[in-house]
């Protein structure tokens, strides 16, 4: 008969992602936003040769970056939520050792590479008038528009 503690070991362990400032465990407070590359230079920064990067992008308009994403985390020491760029580094020695994660504060350039993420500055094609009126609450904002002739 299998002991109970042996059965529980099959559960996934929480990811070992730590605050780059304090070294304490970071608690995830958002979904993962996968990153993609749409320029050869972005793939070259990740170790892909220029020729291979150009061939990949010729075949596809964008290439998904495996083991990289944006995610928001809560730090107990900082007492705030921050968005981080997470890079997963799998251990090549054995699967049992697990993997390590490298975290850095997410830059604006990375937000532009994220799949499904909302631009933190808002949609650039929307004018300031529309943006300010969208933030107004109630039916009174219709007084700014002239109806009829």
C-alpha cells in the first residue's frame, strides 16, 4: 500500500520566483502574458543566428518566445504589485532538479511584444477627447456632444 505522503508528492510545487530586490517569495496576482518576436533582432538577442531568425520570420509573421512571459507579482517586503519579465531556465542535468526563474522589471518594449496584453498607456489610435469621455461616469457626458441640426 502506498503511503499518503508519497501520493501528495506528485502535486506540482509552487514556482520558485523570488523578488530581485529582497529575495523573498513573489506571489502571482495575474495571468501569464506570453511574448512574441516580430523582428529578427529580438530573436538574435535570444541566441538565434541572423539567418535563422530571418528565415523564421519569413515563414511566420511572429514567433512565440517559449519560456518567457510577463506576469504581475505581489512582494510582501515591497508591499506592492509589480509587473515582471520572467524567463524560465530548465535544468539540463535532470528533470527532478526542476528549473530556475530569472525576473526583471517589465519594460515598455516587452509590453509591445506581449500577446493579449492591454497597452498600459491605452490604445494609441484613440484620441484624448474620447479617452477622457470614456472615463466619465453617468449620462451627463452626452452634453458635450451636439445632436440635431
